[in-house]
C-alpha cells in the first residue's frame, strides 16, 4: 500500500510533463509551416490533384501543392502521397548519396535552425521513412503518428 502512495503522486507529476513534450501539428508543426513554407504551400497554392495536372506551371510560379492545414499536410505524411514530405525535408545524412531533399534548405535560415526544425518534424511523424506510399508496409504506415 505504501508503494502506491509514493508511485501515484509521482505518476501524476510526470503525466503532464510527458504530454507537454509531445510534438503536435497545432503546437509545433503549424508554426513552422506558417513561417517557413506558407509562401509556396499556403492557401494560394493548388490542391495536389490540380498541382499534378500542371506541375511545370505552378513550379514557375513558386507554388507547390497546398499544405496549409493538418488534413492537407497529412496527405504527404501518411496519405496517398505518403513519404513525400519526409523525402523533401530530409537532410540526406542517412542516404547513400548524402543529398538533402529539395525543401530541406527552406527549413531554416541556417543549418542549426534547419536541424532543429527537422528534428521537430521527425518527432512529430514518429517514424521517419523515405519510402513512397506504394513501398510502405501497413506496419510502417501504422508507426507514423503525426498527432494533431
């Protein structure tokens, strides 16, 4: 009985700490997206299906597919275009060619900020995987958390 009297208060103390540390879209990812990505992936950008129909036109206008909401961004994390966000934001360190994704440079004004923001994205995704949707197993998709 005495053990429970000690363990219970400790558990009550750590539960808020653990939940505060969880990376969420609303608290952590959305501010990065608004600050670093909204110029090209904001409300003025086309939805992914429209983007794919005339990719060259939109790229010339510096517009990528729209990602200005949780639902739209999730499409590139674990939806039909799963892995696209991870491949584009990846720093390339774990890849054989060491080449970063084409959007990595936009994660921050310098390397420390890019690495900090990349870590936030990786923590949010939960299972950073550079595979395309068709190559992901059901188990790998299940490991992608990306909490709201």
